[in-house]
């Protein structure tokens, strides 16, 4: 046997669930104050296995199967944080964030302010969201804008495995509360090379995932993959070169990065799964028209779900934006 | 000890009328007639047949995620059979198919919902049930309001609301019980304690030794019943319904049963279910119990079972044919029934979508 040396930090191929689990494992090992709590997160390892193996490794005291009540999961996290721990609660689906919203909106987000700095809230609420996978009714809504309109809370929504791990580590270490949104659709579908060691991806930075010249498409979470697919179609069938930006962090927002990407082409299409009215796209569009007005060559196009409730599975594909919808949105933006 | 209300931790013996062998307990007069018993058995068997067929349809991708009733049939059928569908209401969670059928929902409607077709969300007028509730416990305050409203309008109607042991941890349950006690709403809280909320065992939901004991704190009675005993569940519910109907307010019934299958079609219970516990429930099957009882009275035998099973299988297949004949979902359905008077912005979105998908 050779002698043990420094662990070699390499990379491994991980899907998003694995990357999230890797981040949780790493941070729980590094910081004893981190506790994971939620419905079915312990013995089962989460309904999507994001916390698989954590309870075996860190024990029932740090990986806690709670009673079924989102309000108390989040409300108790406030108290756990005040006691000196770093809670990472899971909402099994963001659709059931409503059951905890009185604690999130009214308490978690503004406890630092309400206590004038005495009680920061280093809580990271993890939750899968979004549709496209035929989940039962009321599970799939993209409710991010409810939370971005909640001052005091950070809201991030990574689209790939590398960002999922790096941003989750950054979120848990952040002194402020972060809603960490995980794309249901991307959990297993999206994978990539991820460093096996410790690294963080700073919150508040967008990234360009595809360089292009004619039009800038802006998205986050599961919609990013759709946009790169649309970019392929646009290149192959229409000779259009698409610049694709992943917002990654909604609050804080990378205004400079987004403005630079807009100025690069002068034409903008914003894509999200949430309904149009008061969706996060409205915030992006308002920011862009204010900060990059003179570089705009066409009105900003939005490709979103309609202003209707999330339907049952059979109608889902009419509701959630598809690649074709994005292609059409881009063609509209270029026609003007 | 300073306290006056001290949990004694003693397990409460659930009320039982039929032993697992189908023997009627001494001194018990059945609350169901033979015809009612046979009808109840048939409904339980229909549910089992449906569960099996729906599971295989789901595996073929022709049916969405759904939760089987298997093992809990007596709990649902016994309670629903105590209602008058003309004036009483059922407010379900999602694991109560036979209660919905008894109230008059066509099986094909139920199927359509789980096939992802919005037509399945429309319960025919006159059928006194609320839609399946996916958001746990959200139905419980609604049921209290419904019961309260029926009471204010003196309809004589009673509401039975179903929910699981998991759902009973939600604030909505406790807030609803509290209000129901205060206004003496004619509601029966039917808590199906099937041992699990997905992977979370009953003992992690509540430190109370009995879930029914929580009723005391809200000022109304609670009762624990053997949920695999059709007769006992019926008798207990009938009494709670009579209480509610005569103005004496709510009752909390804890029906102790066991989920014999996965939580739903997406679940893998081998990761957490205790195999020995599952085995110990197998001899307690609620359908077999009624069949044994009826057989001992020469009202049932193997031939009858086979005939009924064949009829039920045909009934489920026929419902499937009806469900499949429903037009395929369309984009325009997204926009129907969102508002009575859709805003112009929504009308424009509709026009754009329909153009895009036609
Ligand atoms: C408010 C809410 N939180 C979480 C979920 C996800 N979920 C669906 S079923 C379930 C367990 C329900 O257990 P229980 O109420 O005991 O009913 P059972 O399924 O065992 O009949 C959970 C956590 C949900 N549907 N609604």
C-alpha cells in the first residue's frame, strides 16, 4: 500500500441532483452547524434523492425528517438560525411554498431588518420547481417572482450541475437567506463535469452559455437548456446566431453582465416558465430598457407561460414554453 | 405534578366489529344491512380491481402519477357508506376513489383527471364532492366552511373530509378543527392513519399516542376505529354523522389502517418500509375480512367472487373506453374557466397560443 497523500481534486460527471448532494455532503462535513430538515429528506433521502445518504453519514440529529408542515419547517429554521445553527430546509416542491409563505415572506426575509442586524438569517431554502415532467396538479408552478418581490431574500436558479454545486455552497455560506431553486426537469437530464472538491460560484453573476451575434436570449433554470436547443434550430434552419445568457441569480441580479449581453446584439428575447404578468421577465425588461435603451434595436420579446393556472399533465406542453415558441420569439425580435 | 392534562401514552384499542376472521364481535348489532354490506364489498373490490389496472396503465405511460387505495378500502367505503349522497358532501384528499364513486362520480371522470385531461377536473353538477386535493390539508378548512354554510342554510347536510396522518400535521388541519369546534360545524374529520406519509412513519408526525386524542383540545370528541373493518368504520361514522346532523358538531375519527403499496406510482417503498410490519398487516386485508364474514353466513362463496370480479373488471374497462373517447386536450383549454370575463390581455394570449399550436 502506498502512503496516503493529499486528496486529488479532479472532476466527475454528475447530474444536477448528484451535484446538489455533493455540495450538501461537503458542507455538512466542513461545518458542523449545517443541518438539513424537511419532508422525507432523511431515511428516503428526499423524493428526488437530493439528500440521499446524508442521514447515514451525519446522523438523525443533523438530517431531520420533519412532520409534514412547511410552515413549521421554515418557521423552526428561523429559530434554529437564531440559536446558532445553519439550517438548510427543503420544500419538497415550490408549489407548497405557499404553506410556508407567511414564514418566508414575513419572517425569514426580513428578520435581519426587523432585529436591526442582531439576527441574520443564514438559511438556504432548497426547492425543486417548474414543470414539464407531468407531476401531479399544484406541484409544478414557477413561483420565483413571488420571492424576488420579497426584499431581504436572495433567489438563485442554476441551470447546470457545475453551477448547482458551486452556487449551493455559496448560498449556504451566505450570511443572508437564499431561496435555492432547482429545476425539476433538469435534475437527472442535465449533467456535466463538476469538480469533486470545494469551490463556490458567486451569487449575482450571470453567464454567457452560447456566444452569438444576432440576438440575445436571456433565461434561467430549465429554460436555459431550451434556449440552447432553440439556438441550434435557429442556426441550422434560419442562419441566425444566438447569444444565450443564463441569469443564474435573480436576486442579486447581474445588471452589468446582462446589459453587456444585450449591447452585444441589440435584440432581446426573455424566456421563463412562469406566467407573463409580473413574471421576472418584466423586471429584466424594465432593467434592460433603463440601462441599455440606446442599444436596443427592437422591442423586448418575452416567451413565457400564459396568464393561466398551471394545468394538468395533458395540457402541460401547451403551457410551458417549448423550443418552437422560443424560435418564434427570436424571429419576432429579428423581424422588427 | 403541576399539570392537569397529562398524556398517559396508553395505546387506545381501536373499535372493532369484525375480527380479521370475519367473526362479528359479541353483542354487536351490525349497522349495515346485508344489502349494504354486499354493496360495500362490491365497491371495495371495484377499487382493488381499478388499482391493479391503473397501475399497469401507469407503467405503460397511459396513466399519470396516482395513489392506490389498496389496504384502505374499508376505511373509505365504510365511512362514505354512512352518507346520504343527496345532501351530504365528501371532501377528499386523493386516496378516496370509492367515496367519490359512492357520491356519484363516474369512474371515467376520475380516470380522465389522472390521464392529465382537464375534463377530468369537472365534477358533474349535483355530485356532492369537491375536487381531489393535492395540496395537503388545504381541503380541511374548506370542508369546515362548507359544513358551516350548510348548517346556516339549514340543509341538514353533513360533510365528511378525508386526510392522512401526514396532512394532520399541517396548520390547516388544526385551524380547521378549532373553528369547527367553535361554530359546531356539521363535519366529520376522517383521518386515515395508514402508517406513512410517503417515507415518514406515523410516530414522526406526532408525539400524541393517538391522533384522535387531539380532538379534546378543540372541544369535540375523537374516536379510534379499526380502519380495516368495514362494519366498525361504518358504525362509528354513522354515529358521527348523526351527531353532526342533529347540531352537536364535529367528530374526529382516526381510522387505523395500513398503506399496502407504494405512496404513489413514483415511490419506491423498499427504501423505507419495514418488511415485517407490512407482512403483519397482510392477514388483516379488509376485503377478505368482509368476504369471510359473508361466507360464514352463506352470502358469499368463490363462485360469487369470480363472477363479481369479472363484472368489475368489465366495468373498469368500460369506464376506460369512455375516458379514452374524450377529445384530446387542446391549448384553448388552458384559457377556459380562468375568469368569468377574461381580461383582454388573456384573450390575446389565447389567440396567439391557438394560432401557434393549430
Ligand atoms: C402541502 C403539501 N406538502 C407536501 C406535499 C407532497 N406530498 C404529497 S403526498 C405526501 C404525504 C401525504 O401523507 P398523508 O397525508 O399521510 O397521506 P397518504 O398519502 O399517506 O394517504 C407529501 C409530503 C403535498 N402534496 N402538499
